[in-house]
C-alpha cells in the first residue's frame, strides 16, 4: 500500500468514526427503519457530502469492517469494489491487502 492509499484509508476511517457517533445519537431518537443523515465515508478529506440512510442500512454497511458508505461517484476502484448501490448511496468494500487491513485495524467496533 502506497502513502496515498494509506492517507485515503485513514480519512475513510475517520468519517466512519463520525458516523458511529451519528448512529448513537440517532438511535436515541429514532426507530431503526427511520432515516438519518450520515457523512460520506470516501477518502477525500475535503468531502462534505451527506448520505440519507436508515439505521438498518447503516448496520448493513457496518456488518463488515471493510465496508464504507459513499456518495455515488466517490468510489475508488484502485482500493475498493462496489458491492451495492441505490439512489442515495453506494456501499464499497476494501480490496484485500493493505486497504482492507487498514480498515480492519481502525474498526471502532473491533
């Protein structure tokens, strides 16, 4: 994994930690099927895009430490593959090797 991929991965894990806090707050006020606003978990540290997801959808993303939710078009094919998408967001999974290992090592649920 080169330095650019490492930096992108660290940015993504930071956004994931922010979303874990969003989820905690949302759980206190909403039903699991209701919508909440999460931040895009892409590797661009200047991205300010938001994603509407239900708490159940968020749990699907979090069911694997190598998955991230991004705005459509924010995928990085050199380090991840698309595993699902809808009109609100895309779920990507880190490729095995350096990117996946970094995501697993920084999993807030790990």
